[in-house]
C-alpha cells in the first residue's frame, strides 16, 4: 500500500480524474474531484501528484508531439460538388427539320440563316443563364453550317469550342465551353 494522507492530490491511473484525498479506510481511498464528486478507489488505482503544480512532460512525449507536427498535413482538395460535375450540357439541334415544320420552299440561304440565328440566340441564352457547356448538333453534310458556326463562335471572347464527344454525336456536333466571369 502506498502512503496516502488526507489532503494529498491524487490522479486515477485508468482515467483522467484528479482530486484530493478526503478519507482513507483500509485500502480504500475516497477522493473529491474538482467538480465536487466523492469517488472511492483502491489505493493501487491511484498515484500521488506532486503538489507544486508543475507540469512534468517526458522527453518521449515531447519527441512524439514533434514527430506529429513535422509530418506533412494532407492538403484539402477542393471538393467538386456533384451538382457541378454532373451538370447536363445544353443541347441545341440545328437540323432544319427540328426548327421548322416544313422546309418546303426555303432556299439554302434561308435555312442556313435560320440555323445560325437559332445558334446565336441559344448561345446568348446560355451565356445569360451561366450555362457552361452547350453542344450544337449541326450534322455532317458538306460542312457549311459547321464553318459558319465556327465563324460565329470566334466573335465571342469568353468561349472556346471543339468537336463534341465522338461516341455520342459522331462528327456532326460542336461543343462550346463558356468561361464564367
């Protein structure tokens, strides 16, 4: 049995409790915690704490803390929100049969003008609504509409364009990425 006396500061070995000895009955020691609770323990479960209120830290504990601080911390990667990553692209189908009920009586120039006007209107809509990606489906054909679309896209500073996903659209679509400011 360790020598404990009433008034000694003690600490519980298996817990983070500190207190002052208030009673000793045989091998049982009653301590009062700083919260005012009285708890009884066997003497082998307690250790005396020096009363000079100095904090003692071993070299081993200091080395462990230094080691933890020296390890590089993992940098937080910006989390891409599911909403932004899977945002659907806006698709604009410029095939003439999608724009008018019947193209009967329309000249090639009229059809091309309607398709370009639709593309310009939809592009401005996407810019206004802050939609980042727009796919213009123009078809393969002779490439006249595709060339005219590229000429139109070159007039805008805040976008880049490239062929859309080949597996989904083949060669007949252009994807436009709009830089948001």
